C-alpha cells in the first residue's frame, strides 16, 4: 500500500499511534465520565501530535508532502464533524452511560485503524460502485435517529435494563447469540443455559458495531475527497488517522458540555436532521454542501444551543 515509503517510516507512525492510544486507555482505565477539562487536554494533545507529525513529514519528504498531509488532515476533520453528532445519537439510542462511552469509542478507533487501511488500500472502485446507495441508506438512518432523539427529549428518560425489545437485539439475535442485558463494560459474556456455556454478545458490543458502521459510512464520503488532494497512500492514511483520533477527544468535550448545557440536545437534533438531508440531497444530485457550508451550519446550530442554554440559566 505505502509503495515508496520504507518499513521504518511506516513503523514510526504505528509506534507513535499505539503508544498514545495505550497512554489514553491507561489514563481512562476506570469507568467514569470524562470531564470537559480532561477531554480538552486530550483534544489539544492529539492536535499538537498531528502537527508535530506534519513537521516530520515536511523534514523527511519535503514541503509539498507536508502541505498534502495538512490539507488531508483538515479535510477529514471537517468532513467527520457530522459523525460526532451521529455517535451521540447512537449512544442515546443504546442508553450507554457516560462512564462507558470511552471504552466503546476506544475500541471503535482500533477498528477504524484497520477499516480505513482496507478502504484506502482498495481505492475508490468499491466506493464508486456502492457509495451512493450506502450513503442514501445511512442518510435515512440518521434522520431516523434524529426523530428518536427528539422523541426521547420530549419524554421522561428511563434506564434500559432489558434490551430484549431493543431494535438492535431484535434484528441481530437471529444471526448470533445476544445477551439481553448489559454486563458491566464487557462486550461479551459467558452464560450457562441448559447445562451449556454460551458466549453471547452484549448490547455494548452491538453499540460498538453501529459506531463502526457509522465510521465506514462517513469514510465513503471523506476518503475519495482526500485521495483527490493527496495521491500518496501514506499521506492519506496518516492524515486520516490523526484526524479521527482527535475527533474522539472532541466528542467527549461536546458530550461533557451537553451535561451542563440543557438545550444542546435540541441543537444536536437539528444537526442530525441537517446531516441526513445533506447526504440524501447529495446522493440525489440536487444540492452539494461544501465542507465549509457544513461547518458553518453545524457551528451556527451549536452556538444557538449554547445561547439558549445560557438564557435558561
């Protein structure tokens, strides 16, 4: 995949990523909500690390490659902002507690490291064949999650203890064994039934799968755009991974803020509706929203949610 780049250059990148992922997991090894201060610190760490790597690319491969890396990084960052709000809705749908969300996203990032590698290796042929249909289906799913989130805001919230009737369990239990209850932060649990010990997936694992699928759907949109500005697979992959690693920390900044800003959830519903409609209109060839337009709309809705929350207080 990385052609002209040596094994040493590839190893430097992966060692750097693995070390900081381990450091992140070690720092958040206990199951407790991540506060704004902690999330902001890790957001800054990933941004600084991303630009240090840009300096390494510039020294090692030249100014042009560094420029391509930074362009790819900023493009992926802006295109993936939508995914933050989809993930928030997914966690709401599964009633994942604040203290468990870091674990789901941590392993979601590990999966993204592998899946993005496969996507970039495969090129855009598969995306060209199935991209529009996949994006249309995902756009409809996002609109559905916006509607469900709107309903949840208007009704009292209850903790889900039995997932037997949850949509994810109903649709997947026919394919492999599913446990209908959470089991701490475990993705799988061993259950004794009729004298046999069965390994069953928990709702936590189903949530992880949906988060991974959301990343794949957004990759269908972002990776071809990055390939257009940075033809070197090494530059594409490294800028891509650094961008999504930083977005995970940004998600926790947003999630922590939503605990204090009560009207922010309404803004998130509006953002999800915008993202879903944007994807459907783009697939239909009616309207194409540029990354800058998306950024301005999302920023405007977030600002409106923050102002409304402050006025309530």
